[in-house]
């Protein structure tokens, strides 16, 4: 998972934008009447996000009292469909570096995902802090599942701090063809519940398989380059090349499948001494 800054745009700005030219009634009037409640919900959401208590939020939010369909329309018919709303949608989407999906780290973020589903939390339907850039695959996989407790909470890119440790690991299976296997290495600074959540996120989005498939392609395309480096400069220089490549990935994007792969290759004596010829 990639960490992101909380969007600077507020729910008050989002509500004003989606109703700016909304002619459909009573939708516009009902959405505007809920502006204060949406601001209260935003404040509670951000506080709960920082405290790690989003799974307990539902009972604290202002009641929608029959306005749920209008609040959901504020997203579907306003934030997504209207020009002023879409400008805010695109502003939130642009908050992810390199357009990379923060949930899987591989796909291109082209949609916004409701961290807490709008079907269950309509008062949060256009709350920017609840809208996370995501690729279409992750958005569909996540669907509208509502977490029952803390251990079921998937990681939130705006609030969950993974730290600077290298928690994503890979190992090279020294066989023909060679393959990489990915796993989570919990940091010593993580508590038991948070470690469970990281592993759950990793498994929920099928990242073990996704990363392994991506690594298989990279192993195949890099084989000739690495074989050439081995022949020209020897195994020690090839290892250094792989370590520097890993550092490049770690320093620019944190825990990525590419960085973990390069580190694993550098640690494999088998690979740097000719194992790439088995790829």
C-alpha cells in the first residue's frame, strides 16, 4: 500500500460544487440542507481515521433520516457527473503519485473508492477523506464491504502509517523457470492488530499472486541485461547493480514489488552467478 496525503478539499466545497448547477429536485435542496451534517461527519471521520476507529464510526454519525438516496446522488449525479463536481473528483484523483493505485501498488488509479461504502454511510458519500484513488480492479474487488471490527479494516492510504521499514519481502525460488514469491514482513513497530490488517490487505487484494505474475514478466525481460552484466563485470558488480536498483524503487515509491524483487535477486547467490539463465 502507498501512503497519501489527506485531500485538501473539504466536504463543504464538494457539496457546494455538486449542487452548483443541479436542477434536479428535491435532490439539490435536500443535499444543501445536509451540508452541516456532512461537515460534522467529516470531522468525526478524520478524527476516527487518525485514532484507528473507523470501524466504530457508524453510531456516531448524524442520522440521514431518509435522505440517504439524495446523499448518494450527490456522488453519482454530482461529484462524478457534473463539471464542477468532476473537477473536485479529478483533484482528489491527482493526489496519488505516478498515477499508481495506492491499494495494490500496481494498477493505474482511474477511479475513487469509498473507504467506508456509501451504501452503508451515505452521509460520507462525498467526504474527500473517504474517497481514495484506486484502480478499477481494486475498486471492484473491495466493493461495499463494511468492516465489522478493527482486524477487518483494510489499510487506509490517508491514515495508516506503515513507517519506513521494508515490510514487503520477496524470495527467489531457484528453479527453472525461476520465480519470485512475495510475503509480508511485519515491522517491529507494528502492533498485533495492525500487523493482522497489513496481512489481510495483502491477501484481500491478491497481492501475492499479482506481484508474482508481474515479477515473472520482469525476470524474463531483464534476463539478457543481467546475463550481459555478469559476463562483462562479474557477479559482485551485478549484485551492486541490483542493490542500487532496489534502493531507487524504495526511495521513490516505498514498498513496491519491483524494489522487493531487486533486493531478493541481489541476495540470491544463485541468481548473480548465472541463475538468470534459468529464467
